[in-house]
C-alpha cells in the first residue's frame, strides 16, 4: 500500500522503478497495492532522451529491502522492468 515517507522512518529504502508518465505510475501503484506491498512514491529528476538529453521529472518508487523480491515479481508479472543503477 502507498505510504508516506514517515512510515519508513530512518530505515533504508530501495529504488525499484522510475515511472516516466503518470498513467504508468498509476498502473504500478495499483499492482503494488493489490499485492499488499508497502511502497513510497516521490517525484524526482532523471536524465532522459537519446539525441536531445534533458532533465525530466518522474515518479520514483521505493520499497524496504525485505520487499524488493516481492516487488520484482509484481513488476515482472505486469511488464515493468526493475530499476538498476546505470
């Protein structure tokens, strides 16, 4: 379920996905909520584009480390690709 940052307190969270469009973010929120996974969503900047690189705003999805594997299953099952550091 979607949680505020206060829910996670001082615990470390892991970035699992960056949604580039609102529709995409809302779909993923529904899948994570349906699966009962606690997650946080924060807007943040990322660099995008191939030819014309620019800074853009996306929805960054975070979960606790012990929920990463369950989140990976949800993402895979629904056609989302887990975020990896590039």
